[in-house]
C-alpha cells in the first residue's frame, strides 16, 4: 500500500499554530501564578467586580518595619516617627483598581508607595508630637473606606532625646512634657526622678518616686526614696521606708545598719539597740566591736547602766587599746558605787593615754569620792603640771585642801582660779570668808565688795559686808547694806532691827516710821516691828496713829498687858474715858495684882461718876 504524503506547506501552518497556542497557554499560566493561583482573592474580587459594579474596599496591605499588615476599614495603624512604612497593595472590588486612589489631609500618604521613614513626612519633621491621620480610600471622588494612622514617639525616643539635651533645666522640662504626652509612663517618670536626684532637687524627686512605688514595690526605688528623705531631713519618713525595705530584704545588713544609725541619731535609742542586736552576729569582727560599744552607749542613754556596762566589757575583751572605752567602764562603775573597779579601769585608761588630762581628772574625782585625798592630789598635780590653769583640777584641789584643813594651799588655789576667772563669785566669796575668819576684815571687805559689784543681788556677800561693818563700828556702811538687804530679803527682821536702832540713835523717827510701815507690809504678824512703829508715832506725837497700831498689836497679842496699858493711857489722855476704863478692867482680869491698872481703874471710875452728876 502506498502512503499519502502531506504537503509541506500545510505542515508548516500546523506547526505555527501549535507554537502560538503554547505561548498563549504559557502567558495564561504566568498570569494565573502571578495573581495567586486557584482561589485567588484577586480573581474572586475581579470576578465579583465584573459581576457587581458597586466598588468596595477590602483591605490595605502595608509593610511596617519589614512586617506586612492588613488594615481593614476602620482599623488604626500605630507607628513611631522613626518607623519605615510602605504601601504594598490596595484590595478593592474594582477590576484592576481602576480609578482607585488614596488621600490623607495634611499628609502625603502616596509617598509611601516607596518605603519611607515616617518622620520625613511629619510637619517640620518633628517626631515629638502625637499625630493622627485618616487615610481615605476613594473610587474616583467617592469614599469607599478609611483606615487610621497614629504616629507618636516611643518611650525610647523620648529617653534618647532627653540624654542629648545638655541644659539640666531644659532636660527636666522635656521629660515633664514626655510624661504628660505618654500618660505618665513609669519609665519616663523614673528618668525624671533620677534627673531631680542628680540635681539634688529632693523635694521634686520624692513625690514622683512615692507614686511609682504605689504601683511597683521595687527595692532600688525605695533606696532612692530613702536617700531623698535623708537629704530632706524627713527622718520619720526615712525610718518608715527603711523598715519597708527590710520587710522585702530582711537579710540586708547595710540597710538595717542604716536604720539603726538613723534611729540613734533621732533620739530613739531603744529601737536603735534592737536593730543593732539583730545585726550584731552578722557583722565582721571590727564592725562588731563598734556595734558593741554603740549598744553600750545607747543602753547608758536609756538609763540601763548595768546593761551598758555588760556591752562595754564585751567590747573590752576584743579591744584593749581604746582608752575611752575604759573611761566609760570606769565611770559606770563609779556611778554604781563600785569604787575599786572604777579606779581599776580609769588607771588602765590613763596607762594607754599618758598625756590624757581628762582621764586623770576622772580618776582624781573617783579617788576624792573614796576619801583617798593623797592619791587624788597626786593626779591633780600631774594635771596642773601640764596645764597650770586647769579650772576643774584647781577646784577639786581646793576641795581637798578644805577637807584637810590646809588653808595655805586653799588660799593659793583660790587665787590661781581667780587669776584666770576674775569674776568667779564663789571663789571671791570663799576668799572673803577665809580672810574674815582670820581677822583680816579689810581684805575680806574687798573680796565681798567685788562679789556685790559683779552680782548686786548676792545676799550672802551683802550679809557678810553688813556683819563686818558692824564689827568695825561702821554703822553708816552697815545701814547702806541693810537698806538693800530689806529689798532682797524683806522677811528678815534682824535688818529692820538694825535700821530701827540706827535711826533712833539719830532721833530720825519719821524715817523709822517709814521703814517700819514697809516692814509690817512684808511681815504683818511680826509684833516687834509693829512696836517699833508705835514708838515712832509716839515720839512724833501722832497718838491717833499710835492708838490704831496698838489696837492691831493687841489683836495679835490679846493678853499683852503692856500693850493694853499703852493703849489705855492714850485713850485716857485723849479723853476717851470709857474705852480706857474698859482696857484697865481687862488688864485687871488678866493680872489682878496689877496695882497701876487698879489705881487707874478707880481714878477713871471716880471721874466718870463725878461727870455723871
């Protein structure tokens, strides 16, 4: 059988058709893969758009810092100024997004067709504001969807910017603005608090940290708050804060030690002792010794002398070179009346400090109390050898000389004290007394006068002058002292007695009456003073005033016949016979054998009977 041959021309035509078909299929496959394959949203939406001509917005795909995000209508994208943003795709129901465009008022949204850093498009490229934009998706002039874009600086942005501001005042202002715009972010608030702490603005820092601690109980923050309180001298708040820290960190040695020191400083020794006792076993040896001494000191401050002594003795086992520690032990033993122990430790202290005057002084005082005057005197002489004008040593030496009756040493010591302290009235007075006792009245007067000049109200010195002037028969000077003494001690009758006698000798009865009236005001029940006044009135022939004073005197001494006689005599002399008769009758009732009263009584009876006729 012969095979039919196909024409060459027809064969070429079929080959060309096949190639065209393959190219079409290849293009369709490429387009299919490009738009997402079977089930592609784009195909569906395009097909839907083809069937339904009403445009719809489905989503906006963006790339935010390299991450793709889909935004549907009404959603908001939150970004920071330094973030990068690119619009990847706008998905709508419109075939091939014909006549679809983006619009945002005041913001070039279309610039994000290419990846762009957001801050480049912000007004003035200022990143430190809150920006809110609405991205409108439009089909021709119709809005078919909206998404939001909110741009605000991150906390890190604020912090980085703050660190670049050199001026502390401007930096603080910037941080306050940051806190306000970030709704009180804790990190920014703490940064502002640190700024205030660095500037030592404790009052500004404390309230910020207090508020943060209410939200976040952080030990480091509490420590910063404690520092602020300490610098503000808010010690009660400081103590409360340190206690709160210890609740969270009970094994914190440094904080407990700090609390103990603050309690000690603020005069709360019992609480301080408790904290020191808790911490004591955990301290290294050298700090433990210091703590023992501190507990001893605080115990003494609270009146617990025996407890203080125990702690000091414990410390002394480890520290045998602290002279002050031995002084404290010796002093407490002295107060507890354990003289031998006191002397033992005071001697130890002195051996450690050969040039220690204070220690020798303490030991001398202790020996003086024990009556060991000779030993005490030896230590005092050592002190005076180093410091000849040591006031305490000279005073104690004077006491020893007085106890031993050594007037020569006593006078010498007094004069040494006086050479340094010329206005020491005690020493001046003592020297005056010594001179007076030895009969050196002139020298005694000079000392007492110096006392009075320094202290015009010194009664003892004026009394001494008053007495010496009387011994010297210098009554005019004694009278001057008496005038001052009745003002300083108005109830002492002896001064008035001298004044009365002094003025009576000069027949100055008007002055007598004046002084005695003042005396009676101060001593209304003192009969002697009233008798002086009565005498003055009689001498001045002021019988009426004398009679009134006699009546007052009789009320004090109703049965004093001498007073009754005086008053009766005055009454009779003035013609008041009946009152005079009654007075004589009273005298006779008290003293029936009083012949003078009986004679006067009969005489007045006769006069009254004769007068009645």
